[in-house]
C-alpha cells in the first residue's frame, strides 16, 4: 500500500511539474520574442533583467524535462490512472493528472 501511495504522489508531482513547465515555456517564448521584458529597479533607473531571468528559466525547464524523463520509468500507466481515480475526479490535482493521462496517450 505504501508503494502504491508513493507512486500516486510521484504521478501527481509529474503532472504538476509538466503543467509548470508548459507555463515556463510560454513565458520563455514571450521573453525570447521580446513580448515580455523584466525590469529591476535600483535607484532611479530600471535595469533590464530579462536575459538573466530567461537563462534561469531555461535551466529550470531543462531540469523539469530531466525529472519527467526519469520519473516516467517509475510511474506506470496504471499508477497514473489510480492517482487520478483517488482524486474522485475533481479539483486541480485531478485536472493535472487528467492532462498527464492525455499526454501519455491513454485517452483520446
């Protein structure tokens, strides 16, 4: 039972990290194409901190991708479905797990 719970929690973590990574990819794209810039105010003037933020963001995206690749081996399709069913199919966790299930191609 404990292993089952651990796999469910890992599945949920994967779903949440994948959602966060999608958000980060969107922000990174806006910074890269100039649609978003970040200014840091020191004194009277603001310095453009977009390049530093983008670098950190890209690093976080790479780390998330690596985690997802490694975790995918541990979380079976059944564990993912069990995690989804344990949410009673409601709430933010259920939504994130449903997206992960769709990402894996378990549902059309």
